[in-house]
């Protein structure tokens, strides 16, 4: 639309200039042929055409310049925001919320990563749900005697974030829409997602043992923690053997 307006403006301006020049440089024979009024009319119409053309050119050019400038400012703002988000994630890569933001940033830059990002976000959603259920269970039953289980689930969340960090590291190689996801390291991605799945299963089992222990405690005032403690030991042992440097 703006381009068409500029073209029309240019045409009218040229016609106007030609007309004005013709009126100013009209020869005596031309004046005799069409009369003073005719020359005056040509000059008037040419001036109107020139004015309209200039206005059309301005109307088509100024918005385009403003739009281009605004687009550049928005691009610069987006780039600065991306740099800020990346910096914040780099300083706290085991933070689940910052991990989510970094994943969304990767998906926005390369839509081909959508399936992989969704898998990672699903892992974060599940551990978040397990944490919420576990805390609700303890609060509802005033189970301060199971506070040690909160820490172990928090550690599970960090382990999941650590595995996702490995995936994000791989995605850096394809962090633009021109790159192919075929360049990703499938072995690292598969092993990271698989480890997350196993960790989520261990947390689900911990919830089951916690519920059983609390129900038994509520019935009799005492409860055998042997199964729960044994499972906690398994989880801690697994974390100790597989944790990477943070």
C-alpha cells in the first residue's frame, strides 16, 4: 500500500513539474493558441498535481521510514532481551524457571526444536507437580517428621535441570532457524531424557512410601520408616553416583 502511494506520488510530482515548467516557459505562440486562461489553468492544475504528488510521496515514505526504524529498535530490544535471558540462565542453570525461559528462547529461535523442548518442559511440569503434591501431603498432615524428604525431591529437581542443561548445550549448535536438528547429539539427548524419566519414577515411588507412612502414623501414632528410609537411601546413592559438577 505504501509502495503504491509512493509510485503514484512520484508520477503526480513529475507531471506537476512538467506542467509548471510548461506554464512558466510558455511561448507567445502557445499563449495565443490556448489563451492566457488556458496557460493559467495548466499552471494551476500542474501546481495541484505537484502538491498532491509531494504529499503522496511523503505519505508513502515517512511511515515506511518510521516502520523500518521501529522494526530495527524492536530487533535490538529482542536481541538485548535474549542476551539478558541467556546471561541469567548461565548464572543459575539449575533454576527450573530460568530453564523454562531458556527452552522457550531456543524454540522461538528454531521452531524445529519444538518436540524436544516440549519433552523437556513436560519433565519440569511433572517434577513440579510431584513437589506440590508432596508439600501438600506434609502440610495437610503436619508431617514435620518427613521434612527430610523435601530436600531429596528438591535434589531430584536439580538433577532433572542438570540433564536438561546437557540438552540445551547440544541445542546451542542449532540455535537458529537455518540449522537442522539432525546436527544434535542423539546419544546425549536420549540418555538425558531417559535419566529424567527414571528420576521422576523414583520421586513417584517416594510419594507412595510417604503416603503409606503418614497413614500408618495417623492411625497408631507410630509407623515403621524402614521402607521409606531404604528408598531414600537408594535415591541418595543414585544422586551421589550420577551428579555432575554444577
